[in-house]
C-alpha cells in the first residue's frame, strides 16, 4: 500500500481544521491521501469518543480519503515513549507516504505540540531498518522514511515556511469541519459552550485562510512549517505559461 500523503491529527477534527483544504486539493490532483488520528478525543467537553468516531468517518467521506485510522492513544495523557512511537512507525511503514502532515509544534492545546514531536520523531525512526515492526497479519514491515514532514498551523499563528492555495476547496473544507456537529457551533445541541463552539471560531478559521491567501495573491490558503528546506529543480512552478 503506497500513499502520497499521510496526515496526522492528535484529535479527530485537527486535520480538518488545519489542512483539509490542502488534502482536498491533493486528492483532486490525483494524490492518494490517508489520515491517522492519534486519539479518540475522549476528553473533549462536548460529545464523546463514539460521536467523534462517527463524525470523523463522515468527514473522511466528504474529503474523499483513501484511508482513515485511529491509534487510540490516551487523549491528554499520551506519552512520547517507545510504545507510541512504534504505533506510528507501523502506520508509516504500512502506507509508505512521501509526505507527512502533522500538528503544529506549539499551540494552545498542549496535545498538539507533543503529538507533533511524536510524529516527527517516528517519521525519522521509521527509516531505521533495525527497528522491527510487524503489520496486522504479523508480517515483518520494511523500513520507510518520508521525504518531508510538514506541520500545519492551528490556533496560534506561526509564520509559515510555505503557503498552499486552497481557494477552490474552502467550502468543501467547511463541510468537512461541520461534520463534527458536537464540537462546533450548533444551537440545537444542549452542550456546554467551549472555545471552539462559538460561531466566531469558524469565522476565525476562514479569516486565517484569507490572511494567508492575501499573502500569495489568492482568496484562501493554508500555511505549513517545514522541518527542512524545500529544494526545487525548476522554476516552472513559479512561471505562468501562456500560448
């Protein structure tokens, strides 16, 4: 099984908020994309693990993902340890992605930064052949190291290393986010109000996309941080060809 992109989120809905537009664009361009949620989001004030599972499955259908898995680590209490690193190595080797997208290295929610470090370290260690892992059938997995690890920007602003145009995918991204009916603004629910359940929160997501879009002359965009400098072989990507 060979994927182009594997996106990680520590909670179901992290990927939708942070990089769903990029994922939608990549799939539209013929890329094979999967999502791995590290936890079930069971500590969230609204909803529960079961509702979030159903919501994440609905969002996966909206985005057209080829695969989505949940590693069932402990929400809020997962550790940077060998057991969890091996879990991530196993799914990296299973899907063999060229690119990994993961949580911001520092953010309002402490799980985000911890998971970012966990995934980044696992991506490197996955390339070491002396670390042995097996698949679900007990077969030995081959070592695999993705070419790039990119972190998407979340609640707190971080200066991006590059910006991805999602202008044609903004509405579909919002549709995927709104699959999480228990988490975001929904006046029909009798649930406690939270930081992300106000109508202004989703407005701020759109505002961020517009701010990033303005910087590259487009309507909407998402920003990413790169752990290493991205190299190019041609200026073709920067040149508009006309006939």
